[in-house]
């Protein structure tokens, strides 16, 4: 049996990971998050409340559980909020990582840390695992600092970097580009979608599978875990309209400069997945297939 402790269980990735890991016969899963368990099912895992910004709590819970692997999926990911609430961002994305590293060292656990394409400036994507980080937002900077702490630790570690994760949460608490486009077009609204940003959108189920493959193999190092196509949000919107048979003429092209956002976004990211495919056997859905997975879950 492999004992896996997960942070951020109530988040989108956390929900998908609990769903996947709870079904694995060789995994004993402990799911953690701040406050109450908000998952709609309780079979196949145990839940512990753990606030990652509370060092003593992190040391106590991980010390008590003694996991073989910790998957650290919790983070403050609202890019604009991070730009404004810098202390909260640093507490969740950097100090918390330091506490988790300390606890993993004491428990001799393998740490899988989830990171982001926003550690890059987006001048030259798509990126491979060896690309040079150069964050252009406070969020990106905090995630880069978290990575740095992991990389300089004495742990056995892996970092799973991902891009623009989309999926359906149990409580429908989070929208995503597919749901937003679908709803807007169904309501007959015109929407503006950018044509000058490039990403490789990642189905939450694919990210969960990538994390499971790393945790299962305790594969060390950095892995790009994202979708396999590099698309603009405009292309994503067109594919969504096509899938649901909605009116594409309502989708207007725009460039990023027409939107006022607090934090800067990297223009062109997206990932090269060769390493994850070869080493882990990672094989993500296409964006069109991802839309179909979401559509199925909406029924």
C-alpha cells in the first residue's frame, strides 16, 4: 500500500484527484484542506482538516499521517488577487511550501508540488521542462519561489507544471472558458475573446492522472502536465461553439490590451509534453475531447 496525503482536496484538481486515487486499490488516501470536507462522497479516503499556512498544523497532520507521498495541490491561484493581496499570496504559495517541505523531511515522504506556466514570461512558448523561468506577475513570482524551495530541499521531489486547468467542480463553484462561452452564446450575448494569448488548456482529469502517475512511480524531477494543443482563447471559444452547435458570429476577436487586468499575463506559454509522455506514459485528451468530457458531466 502507498499512503498518499493530498492538500487542496476541496479545489478542482483536489476533487478530481480524490475521485481518481480513492479508486486505486494500492493507495491509502488522506485528503486535506482548510476547514470542512466539501466533497460530495466520503468512500475510499479519510479527510483531515489542515490549513497549509499554519506551520504547526502542517507538521502535526503530516507527522501523524506519515505518508509515503504528499501531493501539494493547494495554492492561491487567482492571479489578480495575488497581485493585490501579496501577503496572503506569499503565505499560501511560498511559506506553506516551506512548512510542507519541513514536514515531508521529518516523515521521509516524496513530495509532488503542483506549479504553473505563469513562472514564464511568455516570450517564447511552448516550453519544455528545462526552460528558464522569468515571472511577470506576483503570482508567477510566488510560484517560482515555491518551486525553488522544493528544488533546493533535501527531499525526493517532483514538480508538475500545468496550464489553464478547466473542468467541472462538484458544486459548480468555478466557471471556465467552455462553460462561459456556452452560457453566453445560449443567452445570445456577444463575447470578446483574445487572439493574442496562447495556452495549452488542461482538463482537470488529465492533470489528476499526471499527478497520479508521478506519485505512483515516485518519478523525480520536473514534468509538464498539460493539454497537448497550444490554442488561443478565441480558438477555444470557436471549438466550444462548434461542439454545442451555437452561434459563432457572437464571438468577437479582441487582443489582450483591450482588457484591463491587474496582473500581467504571459502572452505565449503552452508546454512540450515529450518527457511526461515518455517517462510517465502520460496521454492527455485533446481540447475537443475535453469539451465532450465536460458536456457529459453537465448531463
